[in-house]
C-alpha cells in the first residue's frame, strides 16, 4: 500500500522516529519506544560518569541490533563542537549516522544556519550520513540537500514547545523542492500534530518531549504511532479539496413528495 | 609513581605507565559502547591497549545517553 521509506539505502520500518530523553528511567524509555513502533531512535552523546558506578547503559534497553541508533549533536552551539561530537559518536562504533544540530540560541533552541551548513559540509565529506535539524526554510533545505545530506529535518516549532506545525506552507514547499526524505523534527505536541505533518506529505516525524513529557508516555507513544499512520494514509489517499459551500453527499433523486 | 591526567574535565591521579585499556578497566568502564578522545584526538578502539598515559594528558570518554533535541 505504501512505499518503504529509505534513507541512504537503509529501509526504515516506521515513519515515527523517537528520542530517548526526559524519561523517568530506562524502563519507561524502553516501553515508550516499543509502544511507538519506532525503528529510528535518537540518542545524545555525553561524558561517561566516571564516579557513578551504576553501570546501566541506555543501549542495554534500546538494542542497537533492533533499532537504527541515530546519535545527535544536541547541545552543540558551534560548528567545531558539533563536528567533534559527531566524530566521537561514530567512534563509539554503533552508527555513522548523525542528527546534526547546531543550536544558535539558548531560549528558542533555534538552529544556527551558517554553522549548520559548515558542519554538514565537513561531515558529509567524512562519510557521515548527515540528517540536519534545520529551520522550516526551503532555501536552507535545498542548500543542505546540495551539500549531500541524506534527509532534511525541518522543525515544526521550537524544540519541546509542543506548538505543533507553525508553518505548514513552508513544510509543504520543502517537501516539494527537495528529493531526499523530509522528516519533521521537533515541536509537535500531540497525535493530531503528527498526523498533520504526515498529511503535508512529509516522510517521517521525529519527536521526544511530546511523548516523554505526556502524563502517560507509553499511551502517548502509541497515540503518536497511530497519528503518524493515519496522517500518512490520508496523504496517500488524497484528501478532498476545501470548498466554501456545501456539497450534499446524499442523492437528490428519489426524494419523497 | 602517580601521574595526573584530566578525565572528562576532572583531574585524576593514576599510576604511571597505564594504558588506555587498563585505565578503562580500572574505572570499570565497558569499552564496547564508548569512544575516547586522547589529547583532542579520537583513538580507535583497537588502539586502546597501545596508548600509554603520561602526565597532564587530557581524556574525554563519551557514551550514549537519553536525548532527543537541543
């Protein structure tokens, strides 16, 4: 019924991608990720705590054999930091994919476009599969595709804001002008937001806070899974055009007189 | 004899002539899911046994943690 989403030649089994931050514990993370049906799971790169000897690792709960682990450069504010973090992530031996983030502003967590372009150029040259987190800006999207990024990840709204898709028109334009997959990344709040992203024709949606921050994250993960599936199906089915006036769906013939 | 090295931003006193691999063992860190930057240079995991630490070296040892955006 639907074609399979492929990124850099790899088949992605779910159009819902999830993050692993902000959960109560690893058990809840695992349950929510499972309920979401996600195949791509993003993780952050941080220093090992050398004094804390609780030896549990996230990857004991999120099996890299089962999931496509997508390391991110979250928290990086410069090209140099993002490149350094991406290189370290690859050296850890799990993945050569990177969700490239270069944040430009602490309060809004909006991306720094110039720094992002620079970092993307270097990492693509080094053979990374680069998936950049970017503004909902079609011009940026095209530049990132030209550099060699394997997908474009425009934000729906600021990270963790739950505001939903603030500029559906730009997201549509992005989808029209780039040929690599478009994955809405950040800003969705609830299942209908995820559905809208898919109804715009996007290839996938990535989210973290909307699930992890919900009162019942596991339930929300499942709701998001269904939202993404419903939105995708609606896109494939082709919605009716909007009209100003009514259009009866019952026949006019055979009315009683 | 001990030497001082900086590990993840903290100065640690360790015994001299320790390899990176023995340091990881000493710190009880499983080398399979981490990456190491030694004096700002990434060390391939196959080389952990052949890098020997000296006074004032700097190490960053990273792993994957829960995270999504920002």
